[in-house]
């Protein structure tokens, strides 16, 4: 399996223009081990999430690609932005199935989320254990966690597109495949 992490990794901020209200979500990479104010943001309670987003979180926590795919339209696209990969021909279950067979112990912890009639966004902590998704003997069996934001386009009560944004360098550093950035001095 070719690793989707085999791409150049940028530490630059990514700005995503939300389609419905024109609001921008800034997703900035930061050095590991450096505490920032947003890290203290309380995790959203499940009741605070719109039902479609809660169902998406529940399906991820069940590690069930078919349950996740059931939340999408038949022609939906699932995009992993850092690895520059997307599902093909509406095959969300197949796209996610490969990933889910190469990790274990998947857990999604929502921080915050919202939905309108046309779009949704979810910020969450994702953790798993590498079983081959990221190649290299040194990385096998190691846990990793990363903060992710997913932007959703909605069609009725289904997802027509989702795009995941996260810092792949954070994962690679946790798996010992690249050095962790040096912590910046605190003021």
C-alpha cells in the first residue's frame, strides 16, 4: 500500500472558505508540545453536535466504513487534503476501509461542530494505533493523535463531500519518522 503521507508536508496555515456563510476557518500547524489557548478549549458534549455530525462521530468510533458511507450521497467525495487523496466514484466505504484496516483503536473526540442546510464543520481529536498505514518497522504498533477539522458539503440530510484538514507532520513525528519540531520559547 502506498502511503498517502508520501507527499511534501507544509507547515503553513490552511484557510478554508466555508460555502454557506462565507466564514473562514483557520487551521494552523504548530510545534508539538507547545500549549496554546485553543488546546484548552472544552470538548463539545455529544448533545451539542448536530445529529448528522454525531452519527458521523459514532460511525468513526465504531470503525465501520459502511456506516460512515451510509451518511454520504451515492456520488459523494471523501477527501484527505494532506495526502492529496480522494474517494473515487462515490466509494466512501472502500476509501475508508483501506485506512481502517491499517490502523486500530480509532477514537474520535469532538471539540465543536455546526451545521447549516448546506454545510457543516467539525473539529475533533483523532487517535489510533498504526498497523501499517504509515510504513516503516519503527512506526508499527505506535499510537498517534492529531487535531482535525473536517468541512462538509450537505445535500438534504446526507453528506455530498467532506474534506479532512490536519497536520501530517504531527503524526509522522509521533511515529518517530521525522523529528519533532523544537518547542518555541515561551514569553
